[in-house]
């Protein structure tokens, strides 16, 4: 359900205890509205992946507050008992590589998520198909992932991220292996989808080719973020 | 919900089936080994069944005639015939030796039977071709495992026999096929050697002054004649009249005739408990080791198959698949592998079992047990893989 | 997908095939035959050795040394022919000495005869003298003494005559005795000659000249080759119906392809109790061209007269189940065990069924496995693994 996007206040993450403790996040604030595509940029070791993992409900933060859509999902402790359902229903993932399940065809790769949520197979496939159409890969609906080009696979993975209409999508270096034309195409799609499905999208990247397209950018350094206005250049 | 395990199998069915076939051959070997053991026990049982006897009368204090050599005079059967409860008693001799046919030699157990008629103890119970022995000399009924065919002439010691009948599954406890010949010929075969040896023996007797006295002209001839006569047999097979208990018929014979008598149950114990027990233990040990090795290999295969999917599993976990679903997918694949393996194993065991030189008995009970065992092992093996899978951190999918 | 089916379906099919063929569901292949009513002619089979009816073993009646043997093995001899001779040693000399003794005895007899004549003459004279003197005594011409004296002389000469007569008898007896001794020695001498008693063939030459043999040991064996017969042994279990006159077929071990016709000559009244065999003598109708050597083995088959027709089955059909003999019948595709009573069998394995079976019933002959009352069977032409 697309709601008010995602909002983080004072998120902290500490690894370890005592003298050897390491503070990867030292109070991060972020806010992304539905339909927005923001960039998250930072060098390695800056806590970028930790932040992503917290956002993705993969690890538990140490302190802070996370609001997803209308709901507070973390407030110095998980408010939702079922993280996995959270990931399945309310967070979409787009990875560096498409990571499609090789033994499911394109439709089922996308339809898997609604099926996991308990929806009937026929309905799940219908939803999947509508997304595939939106992403212009419906003609490959019956193919196996290995038969698709890289770009097509990436689009299928985006469809998968969107199929359950999550309020937020986390994209981790989605354009890293691509050339500039394809990279811009991906960003274009993400922007399209964000608006179409009213989803907040956070793109973790250091790809110079696409950074100029963001209207807003969060820089993360030493466990703290800083907001910055981006160039918001239109796509070529 | 679609079946993840099914889809995975369908997608890489070639690899799956190939692995299944490999596993199946291993299972087939294990099933065959069990069959070899059962075959050995069955050989012993079949030997007792085929003799058509209820009681075995042998030399006193021996475990004969199969486990130990036993020697009786061939007129003992007459006194046994007179005992109460005895329906039929027939002499029988056993000798394991090489039987020649044309250019080749076959190892067989030559059984000397009284050619009295059908149903006589010692005679083969059923034939697959030809007829039973009707003449008192120079005819033979052979088991098909010898490779002899109807009408062929075979040579046992110094005489030639015409094969007039064929049997199946008439084997000794050691698995040697049987050849039935008339008793008198068998007594001669057991005793008389080849011509050279006989000539030698005559020479030696003639040069012994005790036997070759000039004053007694007929003595040497009489001695030589007595040397070429064999009045011994190995056992008397007894059939008990209907209505009599074999043990009750056996006891008077034991006590008054100073002979050893075994009932069917006692013979089975001797054969299985003593004669084949060492070989059986040998095979039993090997079977256990084989089963353990098979289990280990199955576990290894399933573990490896799972590890090959670790990235997919991480992705699945990340996108929100339940642990339960992932575990069930792995277990389903393991059980499916086990099923294919068992099917392949059972089929291959059935097809290659007849090729073995000794009898391999594949019992349906063993097959069911094997199936259950394979599935259990696969399930247990999958547990290891499942543990590994569940330990995967979904965060792996998200690069550092 | 198609490829997958191409693998899975055959596998499944194979599994089903395996389960049906070799498991407990499998049916046992059997062959059947119809019991037919026919008459069988049982035959007896026995093994015998070729023997000569009469074998004459010729040898000395006393121990001695062989001087010569005139014949070799294989020679044909006539009755009365000299086969050989034992060494007479001193027998000839003893005969010569006995000849001399006979002559001497003859001389003694002559001498004794002369003595008798002499004594007889003296007796006559003495008698005449005595009677004359007795007449003279009546005339009182001579003395009593003189008459006594003549009487006494007469007695003496009578005695002398008797003695001479006895002596002659003795001499005659002595002559007879030495003559008999001589006869005896001559007989013994004749005995040293080994003579063929009949016309025949020399079968064995057991000792050569110079060998010492004991009384009773045979030096030469002669047989009449025309009198060859076969001494056959039959197992006692099946000799009922065997009697003299039955026709037989003889196969000699050395001439295996040829069957000779023959006849049972007689059954021996004494059987072999140890080997439990009855013995009989069988003759050739016509002797083989190549005479078999004595001692060669022969297989003899006696054809007995055909028995009346009864239902007949192959002996492979007869089985023993639960202590009873019977056959397995196929009745409406199901197996049933029928106990039977057996009659005679012939050498080809056909058995008469006296009771328990009717003609035209279908009887199981061969089966792939042992049959039981609950076995499922499938009728086939021929069992696998058996070439026609």
C-alpha cells in the first residue's frame, strides 16, 4: 500500500559490545516521499550497506525510529513480529544483479511474491503480467531468465520488486554493470514506476552516470547522512 | 503457491535424473548385496526342499550329508523302511566334482538317486524339460545352470551319460548346480577313479605278497574285485507317512539303529547356522558398510545440490520466503532424488541379478525396506542441507 | 518437457514390468499337455557283460613246471588237440624203472612157476612112494619105520608144493602190482599233457613255459566263440514281467550305433542280494560279425508286451505334494492338484495313471518354479532358456 513513503529518525546501529564496539550508524535521518527517487551515496565503510540492511528489515538497528507508509515499524525495537512478511509485502528489492530464480519462468518469478503472500496463483500471475507489460517485457512472459538479455532481466527484477505494491523500494547499485545508455534507461524506468505506483525509491549508487538524475541525494559518511539537492537532470 | 521443488527439478531435470541414476546404481548394488545374502540362505532352503525328504539319516555323530562327510552302508535303508511311520526311504550320494561336456568342465554336485520313479526322495521335484531318469544306468537330469542341453552327452569320471531332463534351481548349498544320475553309477563315480589310477592300484595290489599268493590262485582276483566295489552311500532320505510327526519317527531310528537323524528344521539350522553362517556374516558386514557408504554419499549429494543453490536461497529469503517453505523445497528434492534412485536401483538390480553366477534373491520385503531406508536417509541428509540453508543470511544478497 | 517424459515414462513402465514379472505378483510359466489314453510297452534296461557260455580253464592237477605251451591267444583248436605239456621231471625215469620192475616180476613169476612144477613132481613121486610102501607094509616086506618115513616125505613134498604154489601166487600178485603201478605212472604222465576238451578258441594264455604252477591254476583258457551270451543285471525294482523268450535289443559299448537283436534265454534263479539286482542271460539272435571280446559291456533293453490302454502322462508331470503323489491339473485356468495312482512306466518316461485322472484332462508338465496350491500360472509353449 503506497502511503507516506519512508521516514527514518535518529537511526543508530552498533556492532559488538564494550571496548570493541563499532558504531556503523550514528544517528541517521532520512525521508523519502512516494513517487520520489532519491540517491544514497557514500564510500565503502561509511555505513551505507548497514543502512540499507536496516532499511530492508534485514538487520535490527540499535536505536532510532523507522516509519513505513502509515506505520511505525521500528521504535527502539521492532514493532512488527514478522520481518519476513515485512520484507515480502512492504519492501521491494532491486539488486546489482537481477537475481531472478533460474528455475521459474519470468511470469512466475514475479508472481512468486504475491503467491508467497497467500494470493491465488491465477491472480498472482495476472498482477505479474500487468507489471511486465508496464515494464515492456510482457513478450518474454513465458521465457526462462537465462534466455533474457541483461536489460530484460533487470526489468523483470524491477517488476518483481513492484508486484506487491510496497511503499518503498531499495535499489542497490542497479546500474553498476551497465553502460550509460542502459543505466539511464533503468533510472528512467524507476522514475516512471515510482510515479505510477506511488512508491518511494532509494537508490544506493556511486555510478557517476546516473547521479546527475537525482533531484535529492543523501550523502552518508561515518555513519551520518546529509541531505543535498541534486541536479535532477532530465534523462537523455 | 507453486511447487518450488518441482520447478527446480523440472528446470534441471537432466542433472537431477543423472544424479538419480548414479544414486540408483549405488542403491541397486546395495539391494543386490542383500539379494546375494538372501540367495545364499535360499540355496540352503532349496536344497532341503528339493530333496523331497522329511528326514535325513546319516552317519552317527556327523552333521552330514551336506555340512560334513557321512558314510553309510547301502543296505541300511532296508532296516529303516521297516520302522514305523516311514513311507519311503531311498539311498542318496552327493559328490561335488567337475562334469565334462565336450571341451568344457562344469563344477556340479553329482547326486546319486534311486531311479525308482517319480516322487522318490532325492529325485528332482519338477522339471523344465525332458523327463525323469527311467533307466538304471547312464542317464542324467541336469540343472539348467550347468549349461547342458537336452540330448547332450556328459562325462562323469569314466562313464558317459545322456542328458534326458533339465531342472531349474536345483543347487547345492554352495550354489553349485546339481546333476542327477542313477545311484549305482554315482557310487561308482564316487569311488572309482580314472583308468590310469585303477591300473596303478591293481599293480600295487598285485605286488603286495599278502594278496598275491602263489598257492591261492583266485585270491588276487577276489581282492581286486572287492576293491572295485563301493558299498557306501552318503545318506538315506526318508519320507514320513502322512499323519506322522517327523521327530517322532526320527527318535526310534536314532536310538535303536545307531544312526544320526535330522528333521527338516534341524537340517535348516545346520545349513544356515553352521554351513553358510560365516559367508553370511561376511556379506552381512559388507551390506552394512555399503548401506553406510550409500547414506554418506546420498547426504553428500543432497548437501552439494543445496549448496549450489545458496544464492537463490538467499534471494528467496530476502524477498520474503518462509523458512518452512525453503526447508520443504529442499526436503522434497531429497525425497524425489531418493525415489528416482530407488526406482533405478530396483530396476537395475532386477535386470542384473540373473547374470550373477550364484542365485540372487530380491525379496519384495527387502525392496520395501530399502525404499523406506532410502527415503529416511534422504530426509536425514536433507536436514543437514536445510540447516546450512537456513543459516544463510539474507543480507548476503545485498552486496557489501 | 518432452525429453523429460521420454525418460520418466519408460522408467515407470520398467518399474511396473519389474514388479509384475519378478515379484510376488508374477505368474509362473508352465507348459501343459493333454493326458491321452494309450497303451505303453514298458521296457527293462540293464547293463551286462559279454561272456562265453562255457569257459574251459585247462591246467595241471598237480603242481609242476610248464614245459611247453603250443598255442597262442586267438588260435582255434580242435577237440583233443594238444595245448601244452607240463614238465614230467622224473616221471619218465620212474616209468622206465617201473618197466624194469614189471619185467623182473614176470621173471619171478616164471621162476615161481618152475618151482611149482618141481614141487609138484616131488610130491607126485613122494605120494607114489608112500602108497607103494603102504602096500608093502601089508605084505610085511618093509618096516613100519620105512613106511613112516615115506609118509613123512609125502607130507613134506605136499607142503613144499603148497608153498611153491603160494609163492607163485605171490609172484603173480607182485607182477600185477608193479603193472598197476606202471599204469598209474603212465596215467600221470598223460595227465601232464594239456588237451583241449572241445573245439574252440584260445581266450587266454595264463602262463608261459618254465613257470611253476599249482594244482588247479589254469594255464590255457578255451572258449567256444559261438556260445557267447550276455550276463545282464536288472534292477530288482522293475523286473516284473521279465521272463525267458522276450525279445531284446543289444547295444555293445564298442559298436554304439548298432542295435543287435536277441532273446532272453533265462532268468537266473539266484539274484544278487547285495546289489539288489536280478540277473539274466541274453543271447544274440545272430552273432555280430565282429565278435565282441569277452568282458565287453553291453546295454540290453528288453521289450515287454504292451499293456492295455490307460491314461498316460509324462513322468515329469508327476509330483509329490504333502506326501501324496499326483499331477497338477489346469481346470478353467486355475491350478488343482489331483492325487493319482501310478502304473507301469516305459523307458521314454510315459507313466500309466491307474486312478485319479481321466483322458483329455490338461496336465502341467514343466514349470518355471515349484508349484503350490495358490500359485498363479500362465500357460506357455516352451519355458525360456530351454532350446527345442
